[in-house]
C-alpha cells in the first residue's frame, strides 16, 4: 500500500522526469541527432501514456484518497483563478478573527456575479501552516456564513469548493464553538434564496466538508473523495491499525462513484487523463462547465422553489427499512 | 420506571455501586433519584425509555417510527453483527426513541437517544427519526425536545451518515420558520457529527452536569492541540463557560425546567 501520492505515482513521475530531460536535450541537439532525439521523446511519451493508463484506469478507493490529497492537485484558489474573473477576496468573520483555511468573495463567472467560498490547502510548509492544512476554525465557518448572507442580500448565486481533511479539532476551536459554527453554516445554506452549487474538488472530509457543501447541486470530481471519517481514523477504530487505510477506504465507499450511486451527489465531473493535476486548465474548464450547466438549470426556479429543491434533495438521503420485523 | 440497567448489569440485588465515587447505594434510593448518585451527584446514563419516564408525564408517551431499522447499504465489515448484537441487547432497532409526549400537559414532539445502542451513533435511521421529530413539531405546532447521547455519526454507513447532519439541520430550520421552539439537551456524551449539526442550532441548549460534550475525539484534540487543554475540557461545564450552551440543569430539575420553557416559548397543543 502506497502511503502517499508521490510513492504511488513514482514510475510515472520518473518517466515524466526522463521526458522533460529528453525535451530539453532536443533543444540543444545537433541537426544529425534530431531524429534520434525526437524518437526518444516519442518513446517516452508512449511509455508515459501507458503508465498513466495503467495507473488511472483502475484507481481503487485508496488510490483516489492519495490523488485527492496530491500536492500538485489544483486547489480552490487555482480553480477560482481559472474559472472566474475579478475575484476579490473578502476576509474576516467580524467577530473573532481571520481564517485562511476558507477563502471567499465575489467574482464574475462568464459575465455574471457570483459568490465563491472554498477551502484552501497549501503546497509548502509555510503555506500549509498559513492555511492550517485547510482545516477551518470557527471563524472560517463564520466568515462563510457572512458571505452566504451577503450573496442572499445581493442575489448572487453561491459556488462552494470543498477540499478539507477535516475541521480544525484543536482546543481553541472547541472553546470558540467549532460545532456550532459548522451547524450554523449548514443551516444558513438552507435559508438562502439563491442557487448554490457545491463542488468537491479534493478531500471532502466529514463535518468540515458538509459545513460548506449543502448546495442545491453537489458535484464531485472523478478522483475526489467524500467521507464521514478519514480512512486512517476508521482503520484505527476497526482494526487498531491506522496503516490499514486502504481497506478502510474500500469499506467506507468514499469515492465519487459510490456517492453518486447512493444519490448523495448529482454528477461526477471527469478529470483529464492522469488526473486534474496533469492538466489543471482542462480540469477547471470541466468544473466550470458543470457549474454553469447546473446554475442554468437552477435559474428556472423561484426563491421558494430553490429552498424546497435543496430541502428535498437532502430530505431523501438515507437507506433504511420501514417495515416491522416480526 | 424503566430507568435502564443499573451501573453494573450483573448487580441485581438491593445494592448498586456508583460508577464515580464507588459508594454502595440502595438501589431503590438510586432509582428514585433517577440514577443520580445521592452521595457525589454523578449522573449515570439513562436508557431511552428511562429518559422518557424520568422526563415526561406518566403514560403520555406515544412512540412513532419504532419500525424503522437499519440496512447495511455499504456492506461494511462487521456492521450486521454489531447491529444484531445491539438489537438483541436493547430490544430496540436504533438508539433513537421518538414520538409525542406531554410535559405538564403540553404536547411535545420528542426524541431521546440511548447510548447503549452502538454508542448512540447517527446513521440513516437516527437521522430520519430526528428529522421526522422536528418536522412533526413544525407541522403540528408543537415544541421539539431532543435528548442527545451519542458518539456522533455512524461510521458504518459512511457518507450516508454524514449527510444526516445536513438533513437534520435543515429540519431545525423548518421549526424556526414554523415558530416552534426546539430545546436540545446534551447528556453524556454529546459528540462530533451530532454536536456539529442539529444539536448546536437548537433555540435552547441545556446540558446535564459533567456530560462529555465535544467535536473531536479526545485523542484527536489532544494530538492537535497547541494550547494545553484545561482540566474540564469537553465537559458541560467547559462549554457553558465558553458560551456554547445556555445552562446546566441537574436531572431532578430537568422536567420542571423544560415545562417552564415550553410554556413560555410556545404553548403548543394540549
Ligand atoms: Zn457517587
């Protein structure tokens, strides 16, 4: 069982490295070496495509967890930059402090104003600390609530981008009411009279994720995951072995495909060949198209129909028996 | 009274031992005190029916949705065995017991959780029962009263359990729109996915003394902490001090406190 995305993709990363070197060599190649250098590149490309095919055609639940957590995977701000124009980040919960695990503000989507709220990870140590590993504190959810209210006031559709391992579990978050902040944010989403489209772009980590994911429409990228508990935590409870994350990931059915089967999301958004991180621009184009299609659908609904639509979607979630067992 | 099993199931005699101070107590006295230790005041856990008997008017409880039972939609390892064990042990289908009851003559929509059924965890059935309890309150103009006793969302139903957080929270919003009060009582323990959903958006939140109340499992919190956790971390006393709940009410005063609240906040139907 690979423990990280890097470990799992190693054969691919090595080939991509060789390919990059071969491309560089081509630039300095003598004319008589050109044909051979080009042949070499073509070879590496073919081998790389084969490896991508092999790795990505049979992604198991655990491999999806690794890909969803991959550092080069596009994050919320990458999607915001690629899909919207004129994004102006607004900050602060006006109560306690600033939170950088959740970002948000108004932006333009193909000529119309929207409010975007997303969870943001970091790519290096400094960024990760600054973003608190995308684990929002109460002030993050309270900022989200403020932006949701503003969207409602100014009739802006809301787009949320979900990507968090969990809400912040620390002592300070507990003392400032992380539970209340998440619950209030969920409830606020049910009050809105504007359309909400939520997209799980990486990790949909339990309560921290649903805190900003209660949209009219919920979309998931092909390799994103959405789970009630991290697989390592589940393995620790089930087998007292966190390293059995792969088995736990399979048991939890945390893939977009399972979520769709259970009627918990509306659509799976395909990712480019080899995952969103191999072609962030193409990934963003697909996500943008998904958002626009669902917004167009929702634009036909009145304010009260939008709220009923949202209530109705969540109301039917659950699988149970309703006949007496004798 | 069906107060639930005494602190130690094997003790069937006239005496029981307090789980906290270890004093030997007269069973009769202990049960009359609603499983609160007369010596140290420790509030022992009540069963679902025990809670109803201890709180609402005698014989006023009418159970609804008892037939709802769990499936194993994920075919999760050992889930069926765990469910069957819990059903055999408790004679229930789910931790949640719900229906209507009267509180000093006022009709209320109620749900209580029994921790002894799989740690009171919320899966599809619990989420549905809580949602229906809140919807009945909203449509019937009744106050809603819910007693929590839960470790959080039920892992074995995966994302379906997580979605119960959204479903139940949405139903609280229905109560708000209908103008019916929702009172939530945090008993030992009230944790994680339940705390971070419908429970924390109640109009009035009451806790029993010393109840464990928290978002993250104690182990996770302590790993994550930069700041040292205070001694009373994740207790009713801690969340009261933090401004997260309204008051701590001892069990013997719960009934009268709730009755006064529902009378003032929303009469309901008698
Ligand atoms: Zn005692």
